[in-house]
C-alpha cells in the first residue's frame, strides 16, 4: 500500500491548491465563452438622471436653414402637423427684440370708447382660448434648381397650438366702434412693423397669443405677445405687438404699398390676405433614394380659407390623379397630413400632389397662375403644384419651374 495515498492534506493546502490551479484557467475560459461587453450597451451602463430641460437624442439633428432675414422649417423631418417651437420658421425685418415681460404694454386706441393700456398680466386675466393653425410667409415659394428639399421650397410655414385671448374680447373691453372698418397693428421691433387689417377679422377669429405648444411663445415668434390671424399671410400676424389703432380706412403702410401684393397685369396689383390652398410631398423627396416596391407617399396640405377637403396624388407626372388619405383631425386653416400607398416598379416618373379646400378652390399649376395674373407672377402668394422627379436608380430631385 502506498502511504502517499493516505497522507492527510491540510485545509490551507487544499484551498491554496484549488485557488492556484483555477483562478487563471477560469479567467481564460470566461474570456473565450462570454461575448465582449459593448461599452455603448444602455443595459450595462446607468444613463443620465432627470434633467431640468429635456433635449433631443444626440442622434437627431433637425435644424432650420437660416439666411440673413429668415430661417426655414425642415418640413421633411416632421412626423406630424405640429412644428416643434424651436423649429418654427422665422422672418425678421430688423432682428429679434429682447422684451422684458414685466415692462410689456399694449396700447389700444382710436375709434374706441375707452383707450387703454394692457400689461401681459392683464391679457392673461381674460378668458383663454387655444387653437391649432398654421402661419405662412406670403413669399413662401422657391424654385430654380433640382437639389432642393421641401424645407428649401416651402419651409416658410409652420404650425403650432396657440393660446391667448380673442381680440374681440379685448375690443369689447375698450368699446371698439362697430362703425370702424380697419385696425392698424404695430410691433416693437426696430423696423416698427405695421399692417392694416380689416375689422371683420377681429370680430371673427383673431387672437392675441402669449403661449405656443404649451409654453410661452419664443422670442423669435413674438415674445411676450403677438397677433394671430388664422389663415392670413404671415407678415400681418404682427410679432412683439405693442399698439393697435382702430379706424375707418386703411393706413396704407410702407409694407402694404411696397410689397406683399401680387400682380394681375402690368398696371393692377392686388392685395390678398388669405393664403391659398397648397400642398407638398415631404416623402419621398430630395435627397431620398428609394427602392422598388411599396412606398407610402406622405405630405402636408393647408389653406387659409378653411379646411382641406381633398388631396390628390399623381405618380405619372400629372396624367392621372388618385385621392390620398387625410389624417384626422382635419382642422380649419391648419396643416393636414396626407398619405398615399404606391408601388414603384423602377420606371422613371414624377410624383405630384394637389390640394382642394372647402371653398372648392383647387391648387393650380404654375401655368394656370401665370395665365390668371399675366406674364409677371411676382414673388408673393405663389402656390403652384410641385413635382419630384424619380430617376431609374431611385434618386429624387425637385423639378424646378
């Protein structure tokens, strides 16, 4: 009998032997069997805690495209009809004033029984009203090259949920004369932007708003208070509103006599307050590239004269038209989302959309606009049907007019 088989082994020796024999091999085995841990795996690393101000994901980068006097909403990046407040388009005539809300005052005078000044707190003390509608610049149309996005072409329109007081409520407070036909709205910017507005709009749906999408309106949008005229061209929705004068005839301000009109012929120029019905496909569009198969064509339609009742889509360069589905709720003087399912077979073509509003007005072609107004179409109130070219490889380009 071998005595070594019966030799007692101490507990310390046993543990030492086990540890010495297994620590290194186990680490090697784990290294071979376990996958490498991804340092970017959110399930392995605690994330950020609650923040004072929410932010977009670092992977999302929607931006406005600024110029010296304006910046455009990225329509192709929006998923619904509401524009985030920081992506609302801007149009300035002398920059953005910095106004202390504690010092803000709005003067209303003219053909009134009681000329009055209102603080921001005064305006907020009236019964509040909230409505969703778009604002659009009268000069919202660009063309000229194929490499243009919806933002480049029609990015001077945005939609928000606005909260404030009906202008009719404030006019009743000051005793506005029912004999008055017009009122003048004046802003606090360095340009002292002014526009004459018909009184019927005040008694209809005009508002003084101080909130946008659930928060105070942004300085770029007229903080602390602006005029809101649903459906009317953007420059009439005076920002940083400081004075309203009520009268019986138009003031014919600089902005009204030098621009914001459209030509009918070489001698006659017409004023137009409401924005005409229009639409644009926001997907697919430049710079997208598509593959053959089913594609959901999506876009926006709107009218300053009421609700959108129909949007039609053509996938054969305007030869035939098919009715798109409208996403509810369909609101008056508001952006309406439309969708149309289409199977692309790889053949080069053009896709277009046209809108019809509840007055029966149908969005025209550029040729129809030119015929109606004469040879000079001008830069304002241009709402032609727009077209996207689809190439054989699936790339998309704007078709400039």
